[in-house]
C-alpha cells in the first residue's frame, strides 16, 4: 500500500515514522529502509528516532537514486554497478563519437564550437554537459528517449547520438528502459529480494519516474511517503499575482477569466514561493494512495507564528483575517540591512548574543545560518566567529557544505602540480608547492629551510622556466638565464668547486653554501628534478588508464599526508580510480589519448562533486548553504546574503536542453527550488526567523534592493500587520546598520533603535573616542628625554658615529629602545630583468670600476653578469653592458688621476675628547689626500662620511705628521674637496659632534641627512637662496610624495613611528639649528664643483 503523510512540521512526521517502525519487520536482521535526500536529514532523523525509541540502529538511509537502482538490480540480475549509459561513462563515449560526426550537417553547430580546441578541454566539457542532459532525460523525459529509439521523433544531433549509442553497444538497458521494464514486471516472485517496508522522508520533490516507481511498489509492499506540506487546505489552484497576470494575457480573447476558472490567490507567499511543491502535490494525486493529515497550528503569540498560520490555513491578510497587531518587543521576525557580507556576519554575532542573553534555554545547536553560497561567507564567518576573545566565551560553530577544493590545500596543491605543464614554471608557483606541509614532509623540508631556499633563489636570480629547452617549447628564445636549471647549476657548482669566483663552463658558482646547508640544497635539487620529470610526463598524451596510474604515482611521490589529510588523499584516489573504472567497463573501453588539460578539467569537475564529511548538526551553531531538503526545524533560522541577483539563483539552461525548451510539470528548476527553500526556511523556524542582506553600497551608501523574496515578504507584512500603537510593521522588525561596527549609534543610551547594539568592549572604546571633541595631537613617540646611557657608550667607533648621523632617529630607537623595524620581505621576481636599474645597477657598476682600477679587463665581467642573471637576455643585455662600460670610462679616468700617487698604509686613530674615547681606521689614504669615490650622485650620507673622516684625519695634522691633510669625495655629478684644518680646531668640531651624538642618544633629534643636505647646499652654496627659500626646498625633500620620488620621511619606518604628528613642522627652527651646527664648519672648509 502507498501511504502519504502530510504535515507542516517535520517533528510530527518523525513521530509518525517512529510509531511506524515500532512494528518490527518480519526478520530481526532486516534493515529498516528510510529514503532521504541529504546527509543532514539523515543525521537529524537518526537523532529524532533515537530520542523517541531509545535507540536507532539497523537503519539504512539511501538516497532516492541509490534505492531505485538497487530495486532494479534486485529484479534484473544482469545489471552491473556501472552501465554504458551511466553519466560518467557516456562522457567518454561522446568524446569518442563526436569527432566522427562533424561531417554531418546536424552537427555543424557542435563542430563550429569545437573548431578551436587544441587541448581537448572544450570537447570534454561539451561531452560532460551532453551526458548530464541525457541522464536527466532518463529521469524526466523517458518518453522522449523511447520516441528516438522507435524513430517516431527526430531532434537533430541528439537523437542521432543517442541511437548511435544504442546501435554501438547492441543494448537498450539504459535507465529509462529498465524503468519501463520494471513498471511492467510482476514483482511478486522477487518480493523476498525487496525491502519489506520503504519509508521516504522529508523529500519535497521527486522526479516523476521515481514517484511512479514508489507508487507502483506500493502495490506489492508498504511504501510510506512523509511529506512536508506548508498548507492543510487544498492549494493546487492558487496562483501568484504574476501568474494571474500571465494567464489573463494568454486568455485576453476568452470571455472566461482566470478567477472564473477557479484560480485563486490564496496566501500570496504560498502562491509565489510554493510552485515547485504545488506541482509535486498535483502529481501525487494521480496515484492511488492512503492519505494522512498531521497538521498542527502554532500559537498566535508572535509575528512569525501568525505568518506561519496564515500559510497553513491559506489565508491572506487583511482579506481573510484582520490586520495583526504586533508588540514592539516581538523579535520573532527580523530583517537586518548592512553594507557588506562582513558586516552581515558582525551584526549576526551581536544579535545571537542577544538571543542567548534573552533565552537561557537556547543552545548553539538550536541555531542554523544559511547562505546562498557558503564559500562566499566562510572567510567572514571564520574572521568573526573564529577569533579568540580574551576573557570571553566563544560561540561554537561549524561550517558545512564547503567545497573540497576550497577546503583542501592538498587537493589544490595536487592540481597546481599538474598545471605546471601549461605554465612558465614561475618561481612563486613552485615555492607555493613547497609551502604545503604534506610536500615538506615528503621531501624532509621545514619552514626554516624554505626561508633559506628563498634567499638562494633571490641571489641566483631564478625567475621562470625549467631550462632553455623548456622556453623553446613555449615558442620563446631558448636562453638559459634566470631559469631553474641555471640557478640549480650555480648552487651545486658553488658547493662542488673550491675557487668560486671564476666561470666554469659559463656557470658562475654560488659561494654562500656551507655546512649542513648542503643537505637542504640536495633536497631542493631532488624536488626540482622530480618536478622536471613530472612536467615532461604531463606534456605527453596518455590513455585514461595510463593517466590513472601516473596520477596515483605522482600523489605518492609528492605528498606525505597527515592523518587528517589522508581523507583528502583518499578523495583524490577515488576520483582517479573512477577515471580508470568508467573508461574500462564491460562493453566499452576508451583508449583515446588525452592531454593534461582534459585530465585537469576532469579532476576539477569530479573533485567538486565529492561529498564532504558532514559538519551539520554537530551540537554547534551550524553555517551551511541553502540546499533542498533543509527544512529541518530549528529554534532560530537565519538567512544571510538575501541580495538582489544573489537569491533566488539563476540557472541558464543549455541551448540544446529540450527540457528547458519544452518544460513540463515536475521538471527541476533552480529558481523555483530556491523560492520553495525560502518558504521552507520560514516555516522551519520555531521561535525566530532572521533575514539579512546587503542593502547599502559600501562606496556611497546608496540603497540596494533585496532579493525579490524578501520584498514579497515585506509587502505581505506591511499589508497585514502593524504595531499595537499603530507603527508600521517594518519600523519594528527592520534595522539599517551603520557602515562600521564601532559607530557611536551602537552605544547610545537610550539607543536610537532597539536593534542597534553591540557586545564588543573594544568597539565601545573606539566609539567613545569618536564622540570626543577632536583635537590636534602633537605628542611625538617620546614625550620626554631618556636618561643618559651607561658610561661604555662614551667609547665610540667612527662607524657607530657614522650610523648615528645617517639616521639619528633609527639609532635611538634601535640601539637604546631595542626597536627593530624590518621592512617587509622582498617578493621574489617572476620576470627576467628587462633593464639594469636600482641597487643592482649601482653594485654592478661599482664592481666594474673596482675591477678597472685593479687593472682587470672588463670584457669577462659581461659573462659574469650574464651568468648571475643581472642583465636582460640577448642583444639587449649586451647593449646595456656596453653603455655602462662606456659611461664609466670618464669616471674611471678621474679616479685614476686622483690616485696616481702612493697609497699609504691604513692608520688607526684613538682620540680622547673630553669624556669620549673615539677610535677610527683610515684606509683611504694616499700621500697627497684622503680620497673617496662613488659612481652615483652626491648624497647627504656621502657628505657626512667625508666630513667625519676628514676631521679624524686632521686631528692628526701635526708638523711632524706624514699624513695628508686634504680630503676629496668624487661622485658622479660633483666633487667635494675639504681643505686642511688645524688639529685643535678639528678636535673641537669632533667634540661638538660627539655632544650632538650624546644628546641624540637621549632624545629625538630632527636631523635628517637628505633633508639637511638639501637645506645646507642651498643656503651655503647657492648664494641666491636665503634661509627661508632653503627651508622651503628642504620641506619638499622631507615630505615629497610624488610618484617619481618619495620624500625622506617615507624612506624609513623609524621616521613614521617616531614622528607621527605635524611632521611638516619638524623642518623648522630646531632643524635649522641642528643642520647649521653640523654643516656650517663643513662649508667653511669645503670646495664644491659640479661636473
């Protein structure tokens, strides 16, 4: 007998089911068969049965397609687990068949689509869509397949392709045909092979084929269908306003109106959102069955319950009922309007805390939060609910329905390895593989090892490409520079050779590897070589069975999964094994070679279909996707992301989908599914129904429309309800939230709106600051001077003094306060150099100058620079090198002119200047002068260095001294000559500078070398510049924020930390005093000439 139970509450259906299975089956070892549509429903129903029966054991929960195929196989023993008409198998059949039909005129459209498909991806994707469409025909259009087979109907290439399958395999045992035979068979002889009782629970829609099968089974055994029905009245003829208008347009010439044809509106929400269930219930009426009504009306104690009862009783306010009066404190139905998904989750967190505070009986397991697509909200959920709150209890939560590729780093890394074959082998992609913990375990590497490896890669200038041959395969010049092979050869040769400064076979050894680092180098080389071998294998075409063996081997070669990751590895193995199984079944073997692109497309598709471990109903707050059969009751049901264009979701049908072209009652429709899901969620909320959407633009606060379903709900509420004091209903239940969570509106007393509140102490403190009167804060990092340092700080080396004057702020913060502000890690470069600029250009130029001064030929240095990967490839690199060599020749000549005299041995100097002991080592001495040079424009740092060393030199300027007493600094743009200074005067100036240093060890000094030099050179050297004009130029140097060159303030994080307020005022009177204190005696002895 076919029994159908209707109820608006799943708890009633579960109670009826528990009463049913109390009657034992004929044999104690027979399993109870309960058909469900989701793992979530299985889990909930198991818990309900266990609660009512004391235990729930020996129960099977198959999905509809599983139980149907099991029934077919119990009758037709010849059926195997896989059929040539399975979707997964038809995919490969179509990939093989389609190219043979491109000459047929019916296939012209497909041929045109596939004409540019060198890697076979489009063929795979098209075959997959065709296989899926034909599979759906078997469920929803079996008569169409029969008409094709009987030649009664032709539908272009589809009917040809289907009949070719039938002819090719000499069988018509597809699902529709098996179903037809099953429906014509007498099941009496095989009843012992069938379950004695089948219960179908909580399924809101079934394909007509499945529904008819269960109805037919009801003639031979007990079949119980438990249906969630939102309305206890007959509602098969209700239509929405849109449908009514459509009917009126169709029948405008007909004297009979839709109302006269017994169409009615009933409840507007049910009419608009319940079309899918309405059509399903209409189909059920075609089958003989015994019906049972188990409806329960909710208490009339809240807005939510009133709305639910209106739907249950098919009533429309205010037509069938008087306008409902709602208490302002009623929070059963809430609508929250935010600026972004992040704000939606932040608001939700506070609202849940409020519900827990109001209801001590509410538990985390009583709450479900659903969104259209969980991947869009998962990062925000983790950021808000997953953050540790000191001294506060966190709300426990779980996220269900996550995509395997979004949740599994192992799967993503495996796919990334396969995708290397199609790319340039860029350095960042390769290093991303090594950052995966399972890869690190396989190659015995650690995160610390990875830091060293990154350093090696940066120093050896590895950018992209395996080697020269790999670049040639990409139809690019076959040049080895900046490839992985070139970098590895440098690293390995540096370890192997003793003399590491000369080229060996055009390879420059890398000389920074020693000791235990060689073990890390060996592991890196093994990993890279393994990748080279893999990429070469992936570049070849293989049969599916060969691909399956290769992929399984790669999984073992590159990964050592942890215990938790082993499940993910099993998912990959399962999909790979399916590739082998579905292409090698009885009656069909697919041996066509496939490229890696098609295999990647296959893996992406089927890995996404794998069922993840269920994180549903775990005793925590559940976050999940809005999916069919999620009508499980919760005390609190929340829907987030109810935005326009986001929900209901739109599914664009394929152009060749005949079901979409000729729809029938009972067809699947994502849009109608989503509408009914919204209705189910509304009816499944027992105490609170919470809606949230992005209703304001985060850019300009303009209003954004919600989902049409939210708008329909609002319209219904505004028409049928109001506050007990006459307030509009939306004023009571709807809340517009500020852009920021620390808005003062959340913390006002009394609140502007009862829904505006926050439990965040941190945000409360932030909002209180916003409410205060804004005042200019002028305090710097140090509000008072530090105490003088210990006495050992009076022993100073000139290098320390030089570091101090180059950045007094950094020196104070780093040396006295131990504040070390390192810059962000420099990103590795993925592109080869196209020019030689910046620090690399400066260092290379200096190396060439030093080599020329040492008497070396410069020509070999081109090969060295090329081996280092510094120069652009090919002729461009040679042109740049020749230009640099030509540019530096005049400078080299100038330097040689100055150093033609005898070079003196370095001199150690030790001075006692008051309380200070100053030491230095002078090693730039010639018998005529102290000489410095740098192939760059003169900078403040250069002048400071020259001045300090000149003072030290002249402190030894005595009558019997053999040391020179002049100093020269030769730069690219200028030259500075410092005249002799009497020894006593030099010592006085040094004493003054040491006092400067001592003061700078205790307080922040507004002395900035680049800015100070800009002021000094203008004020002392350019006679047309007075103090005010020089100060203006100095301020430009300090805070210039143009794109071409940032000011000195932005070039050191220590400046940004120490001088947070009124930085422009730093370049004022005290700056002038300190700058003139340093540079006034300098310019008294300096001669400056520009080239």
